[in-house]
C-alpha cells in the first residue's frame, strides 16, 4: 500500500490566494504541518501571473462598479497587501507607484464622478477631482485632441500596481523560511479528488495521498468543481469570462480606468503601464465567455462543463443577461475583438475613449496575454454573483472562488480562512503580531 502523508492543513492551489494563506498560517499560528499543493511547476502561473491580470492594487477609489461599502472592504484588503509589500526586502519587485484615475467623458459621466467624489472623499483622503487642465498635466495623451467635457477621480502619489505573481512567490518563500520547517510545498502535484475520512480528509494527488485535518481549496473555477464533486456549492454554476489585452508604445504615465456601464457586469476598459513589458502600455481587458477554466489550457474544457451545469436556473440567468441590448452588442463585439484582421480596427474605437488620437499602427494584439475570471451564477436567486465566492460548510473544508479583486483581497480573505482553520483545529493565533504587521 502506498504511503499516506499525514498533515494538518492542505492548501490546494499555489496562486496568490493559496500562497497568502500558507504565509499567514506559517507566520501567525502554531499549526505544525502545512502543505501547499500546486499542479504546475511554478507558483502563480495562471490568473495570478502578471500577464493574465490588470496588475492593479484595487482600493475601491476609482472602481465605479463598487458601492461605498464594497469599496471600503476592498480598501482594507489593499492596505494589508501594501503593508506587506512595502516592508518586504524585494519591495521594488513587488509594488510600484503610478498615478491612477477613472476618466469620465461627457456630461453624464462627469456628473457621476463629481457626485462620487463627494461621497467617497471623506473615506479616501488622497483622492482628488481632476478637471481638464489637471488631466492634461498628468496624462497629456488622454487630453490631447479631446473636445468633450471630461473630469476624473484619482490619486497621483500612491502605490497602485502589484506584480501578483512575484508577490505569491514572496509569500511562499516567507512561509518556507518560518522557524520549524512547518510548511512544505508540492509542485507539479495535481489533486484528483478530496474525500472525507476519519474527522479529516484524504487528498488524492499525482504524488500520492495525503490525510489532512483541514483543507482549503483556492483554485479559481476548479474550486467549485471540487466542491460540487463533494456535494457542496450545488447552488452555483461557473461562467468563465476571458479577458484579452492590446499593446501600444508607452502613452500613459499611469493607470486610466473608464466609468463602468451599469448594464454590463464586466470590467470597463482601462490602460496602464505593463510592469512586465517596459516601454509598453496595455489596454483591456475584453470580455469573452469561453468554455474552459484556464485560458489557453484546452484540457480544462471538460472541467467547464462539470461546473457550468446548464439547467433551467442557469438558462434563466443567461436569458436575463442577453436580453439586454447593450449586453448582446457588447458580447458580440468582444467576440470580434479576437478575430485577426478586424480586431485592431474595432478595438481602436474603444481605446480612443482613453487616447483620442491613438493610431491603428500603434495598436497590437497581446498574443497569449489574458486570463479567465470565474464569474459565479447564483442558481437560487437566478443572478450573477459578482466578486468573490466562498463555500464553507463548517466541517473543516473551504472552497474559494476569487475573481477580481481577489488578488487585492488575498490577505484579507486568507485571514478569514485562517480564523476558521485555527478555530477548527484548536490552534493558537498571534493576533497582536498580525495586527502590528498587516493592520
């Protein structure tokens, strides 16, 4: 019989969420055996990699699809990430300072941003209202050639950009460096199934079996797949939305977001410097529904069908989504954004909302860049469940699905999971040190 490794906590998924939890458990608890499993050969190679996300430290100040309550929650998570990164020896590889703004064009958007400024300013001391002259000074290319009214909300002197892949590596390295060698990492280790067993769980992997007292699955859309195989989370389905990007030469000094269309439950286009591609500005993301849980990984197509679980409730949500004319047009346009020969011409129209004088010759499709956001469908309430989702049945296992701003919220979410783990195992938590270090 093959040997079974005994451990206290197994974390499935070596992206930013799983890495953050491994670090917190190692740094602030006395749990003796923590095992992190990652199916690929390196940490954070899927959605946490910088090529597959916006690299934005979301603070809630310029994200117009956030209510004030949601923004303040995200702000707390962002502050934890910033404190960790800024005190890390490799901070210059983790966190970057760029100006950022959300741009309003036209009378209606400008009025929306002015009202938002009045509501949000008391909670965001560094937030400023930029008039046309201010925008021209901060982002000349945004103002050049523009005739419509414009205004922006933003910050000029703050850390706005994170290399989340490098941050995940830092979490894992710091976890491994904690005294006692309590953390181990299994790379290139794919989890097949998780089954309850004797007040714990047996985790079946390509590298043998593990027995754990607590399991946390932080594997994007695959988290729902594992949950549903165990009979949990059946009220959800997963709608994977892929995002592609386009490159231009450097035309922006910082991040420029646009106002979210309230009828579209997808990210509005933005442009920003790419920390992985010096000298280039990246525009996007697009929004394309794809039948796979990981972009460009076609072997995840069967996994998609296991979590999409098409039934009457899912069909009702999809019908309600696509009956909106704006949504139908938007999704059709995003399909065309992927077709060589016409995609640059079409995307140019959207990109010119940010850079009015952008030329077609400057725009190129970012081949192989872009990830998948696992948007959840709430089948009970028959609506899209935007943002993070957590399935925690209370028996020693947690499943996390963390689309944007999941990376920004990684430490905040991991701290919640850590509390659950500590309580379930009867372990100790150094709350004073946690508060001192991360707030």
